[in-house]
C-alpha cells in the first residue's frame, strides 16, 4: 500500500518529530483508478514545518516512489 509506504518513510525520516500522516483522495477511497496519491503530513507538536517537505520528497525519490 503506497499510503503506508509514505507514512512509514515519513515517520522514520522525521523521527523523533511527532507527525501525522493521512492518505487522502481517490486512492484512500479505493477508486478503481487514480492518477496520484494525496497525502497530508502535519506535525502534532505545534512546531514550524518550514524546511520539512523538500528533504522528504528527496528521500521518497531515492526510494523510487516519486516519478515526477
């Protein structure tokens, strides 16, 4: 499951930062086809999120999840 892959990668990448990862959109709803997987990632400790997305995207590219 792609959503679980993203969740596990994000939680490991940002440990020990507390985050919440939620798969959204048509993939979560189990649609027969979908063009992408929407994922919401937020911190649960109230700290700023600045600078967190780019390193995670780079990691997901290294793991072969992101293609574009």
